[in-house]
């Protein structure tokens, strides 16, 4: 039986099934598609060290066959046969599976997703084949410094704890993960109370709720294991140099910041846009346009349940990496010493608001945003509320937050390139 939770604002509704599964329905009558997404609190920070990478491994295995559809081909043929798209992603804190297709295929989408979640075979032969695929995926990332540098940076910031481990895992662990390991991990974390179904697109709410209950209402209740709280005890600047013979250096330079639910989250997002969020940002103008030091340079604000980081990233001229680091540090320090301009503030706010509205035109983005909001915050932050919070950000707010996060002892620098000594970089880390 469906239990209706108090109706949400405007265009979404939230329901909870008897077994604890939360359902979000977001009708979008102006489109002709629908996305069904399942998001679960089961990312890599829920893992033990001897199983690092199992969340991602399990994500791969979900698509490899069920009791009703015993091969990956049968599953993919169903979705391809209606012109749909389906995929998944594993992060530090969540894993999500989604299918998007024409709106009249809603039942097929929910049927296939629920079948994969509840009835996957995790066949041993398929597991061994996929083990090789994942190791090659890790090799690809190793050979892609633009991606690898982010993993190294997070490992430097958070250290040897789950939040600092690579989501993809380590090859020596991937080679040992067994079918029983996957079955135990699924039982521990793929629990109804730890699962949100988000539906966005052209459908009727009554039908959507009926279908989710039909296919997932029988999922048995079970307890799930929470993640370990992050340890945060940085006392001095940290550096990590990863030697690789490259023609371009890649670096991440950043600081610890705020968790997802922090009241200054949107202040930090505006600050990030001004610092390095676009082609008119301070880092882009001063590092690429004025000095020609980098092909790409950007910054990002990354939020987790109980932690966060603001980080600048760039691909740089090997011979001028010192200069680029110095410019980044100058821009960090400048954020703490003077108000951003009126023009920068307006542009930063409009950038965030505009990108949000563009994202919400796509059913997959809507389902993902709403599903993550419900899993992380236990509520939906409506776009009008987000835009209002962005509008309220002041120059004083940005200066205050900058002074809080840009502190000398909190600096973290990760570098990939043909460098064998970290001492030259350590000497540069001064605000």
C-alpha cells in the first residue's frame, strides 16, 4: 500500500511505500520523454579497504543479466528497441541507475530497473569478464592525467580513509572481489530505506506510483550500514607529486570547504564561479588569456554529506608551472583581501541561475537532482528557492567565506608530470 507523505510544493510529489522506498514524481507535461532513476546511498565511502571498488564493480554487474533476462544483450536490446538510453554512475556517496525513453514506455523502464536491482544473477563467468573490463577502465584513467589528477587530489585531501579512496578501486582488490562479496555488499546497502526512485517527464503521478509499487513494493526491509564520518585534521599545507613522463603538467590546488547542507553552500558556489567557473573567471583570464600558461583552467566546489572542497585545476606548460601556482595563490589571497566587484557578483549569480534552469529542461537532470536532494537532505530544494538563495549572496558573504576557507595550513596541491621532487612545490604553498 502507498502511504502519501504531505504534498510537496508546485510540481513534484513525494510518497513512501510500506517498505520504506521513497518515490519522487516530477511531471513535465511539456516534454515527450520520461526518466526513471534509482539512487542508493552506496558509494565508495561505504566500503572497507579490502573491498575498495566494489560499489563500482556492482554497478557494472547490475547490467549483466537477471533471472528473467539472463544476458546483457537481452537487457540492452529491450532499451535499444524503444530508442531509449540507460546508464549508471558511482560516486563517493551514491550509486544511481537510470533509463530514459519516450513517455509511453514508462512501465518498461520501471520493470527493467527493478528487475536488475532485485534479480541480477551476478554470474561468476560474467564477473570474471567484467573484472578485466574494470581493470582496463582503471588503466584508461591512469593514462588520462586530466581525470587522474582529481583522484590524486582527493586522496591527498582526505587521506587513507574511505572518502579519500579511488571510487574505481585498486587493481589488486578488483582481482580478488568474489560473487559472495557482491551479494553481501548488496544485502548490506541496497536496502529500501536507503533507496530513492525519482521519475521525471510526461506521465501521470497515479500511474507512476502504481508501477513503482507493483515492481518494487515487494522489496524486503533490511538495515543498511552507514559510512564512517570523515576525519579532518589538516595542520599544514600538503603536496603530492605523481611522476609521469608528460608534455603537460596537470595540477589541482585547493582547500577544504563545506558539506552539502552547509548554510553557506550557495555563497561558495557564487565564489567558485567568480574564481574559476567560466571563461570570464579570474583564473581563466589571468592564467590562460593574459599569460598563456594553460589550455584549460577551472575551479569547482565539491560537496559531500559531511565535508567539501574548493579546488582549482589546470593543464599547464611544464616550464611555467611555478608561475601558474603563484597566480592561483594570488587569486586565492585576493578573495580574502577585497570585495569582488559588483559586475562579478551579478555575473556569478546569473551564471548559476541560468545553468540551473538549462539543466532542468532535461528529464534525466531533473530526476538526478531531485533524487540526490531527497537522499542527501531528505527534502527537495525547489529551483525557486535555490535562485532566491543565490540572489541573497552579498559581497560581504563572499569575503567572509573566502577568509574562512583560504587559510595557509589548509592548502593542498597535487601534481602529475615529469617531476621527482616535491620540495620545489612545497616552497610555493604560501598565502
